[in-house]
């Protein structure tokens, strides 16, 4: 599986830009939206709900100052493609287009990642650096990957299997959503080509905080424990893929 496919699955911003590409077939949006120049989007700085805004209407109104604002808003709402995971609306007072991720969309997002990440390949040449030669940044990612591997191996020894379709909607606590918010930010930054070590380290910090407050063994109901293990497996796959594809390193298999 090629890395771009995983990046497309990781990034909600990329998915939204793909969803809104058909707008470029119509005037006046064709001036702003093309395959090489997709819809401009900004993530609202809040943990939850997940909202993206676009200055599309403001840009059009600046270019065509004689157009009817209400008619333009009505045209946009009529021509915007719909999607079950997204709710769109226009703040008419500020002419801002907004997309809000629906509450249940996290399930289809994580399940798509679950399927895609199982088929990831590794580069043919990887470096197995000794501990003393790893940078602090790479050491942090290696430790987190090895920790995920150890937890998954322990669950396997104890017979705690991960189902093919985990109950992703059971991950709905404040801590779960805080972790998902960092995860989604990391996905957007990687897909946009930003330097990846910083968002990956931030994601690793968030994962360690999430794991510290997410009990798996003991009194936790089996379905919830299995879903938490599935999220650990997703984290392990993402870390392993990043270490291989971006760093050329052989990931640690245990800690």
C-alpha cells in the first residue's frame, strides 16, 4: 500500500478537500477550487467537536463585489456535495462556510484506517541503529512503538483478541476525544507535507497520556478493552509506518 493512501485516510482536511472538488465545476467557485488548488480550510482550535472553516465566500465577495450575498449563499448550499460524516452550514453574518464532523463519524474513520493500515509495506532497506545513536526524537517514537508491541503481545498471551470491527463508538470519553483531536491534527500536518517529527512526538505524548487513563486489564468490560487494544494497534502501525517511511529505521518490537 502506498503511503499517500494512508495519508489520505489520516487527514480529514484532505478528505474534505476531495469531497468539495466538484464545486470547481461551477462558477464562481471554479475561480477558487481546482485539483491543484483545493478548497482552503482551517481547523477550528478546539478539542471537540471537530470543525473546519473556509473563507471561500469571503474570497468570492471580495472579487465580485456586486453579487447578491444571499443568492450566493443559497447557491453554495445547493451545490455543496453532501456526505453522511459531515454537516455543513454558513455563518451568514460573517460569510464563513463551516464543516462539522458528525459524532458517529469517528467509527467509519477509524475502521477505514484499521483496514488500510493492515496492508502497509516496509521499505527494503532499514537501519537498525543502536540506542546510543538514536536522537531523542527518534528514541521517543521507538519507545512508544515498542511499548505498543509489548502491550499487544501481552493481550495475545492472555487471549484478549481484537475483533475485525472494533466498537469504535465506545471510545467516547473526554480523554478519548482529547487524544483523537491530537491524532487528527497530526494526520492533517503529515498530509500537508509539514515536518513530521514534531506532530508525531505530540501524538506520542498524547497517546501516553491516553493510555495512562485507559484501563484494559481488570474490571474493564471485554468489548471496551478490545477496542482500546485496537486503538493501541493503530498507534503501533502508524508509528511503525512513520519510522520506516520517513526515518528509514527498523522499529523496535518491544520495550
